[in-house]
């Protein structure tokens, strides 16, 4: 049997340094959020010391979105943020199939 689609996706992720780039983008997002929206940041993160925020890769997915006139293909990388063993946020970073960063989102779960 030949290479599976999963193997091709994981190879693409590796070649394009997607996990490393998403991780760097997560910390950049948090830093910008703290500076640009200090009141919201304080409400969202409270007194959490970011040095103790644990992050981990939770999911990588290939998506075809039909929400627009022409379908859009992209890869999503999901990173969970945990503090004292409790998940508090999920960061999603979107990449084009060319490996370009498209957009990112942060959702609070805790």
C-alpha cells in the first residue's frame, strides 16, 4: 500500500515547520493581546503567570470550507493552553496549502 494521505499531511507539516510556526504565533498573539487589549487580557487571564502556562499541540486538520463562493482549502493547527492542569484556552492557526499563515484565533474555554 502507498503513502497514506495522513502521511502526506504530516510530511507537509514537517517540511513547512507548521507546529513550530504556530507555537511562535501563539506566544506572539498572547503578547500582542496583553499590549493591545490590556483590560480584556486582564479579564481573560486574570493573575495567571504566563511562565506557568503549559501549551501543547492538540490537533492538526485539513479543512475544505464551503462558506465562500469558491471553496477554501487550509490546514488548522490547534494548541491548548493549560494552567494548573486546567485548560483555559485553545489557539487555532490557519495555513494555506502553500504554507502561508492565513489567520489565527484564541478561544477561552475555562
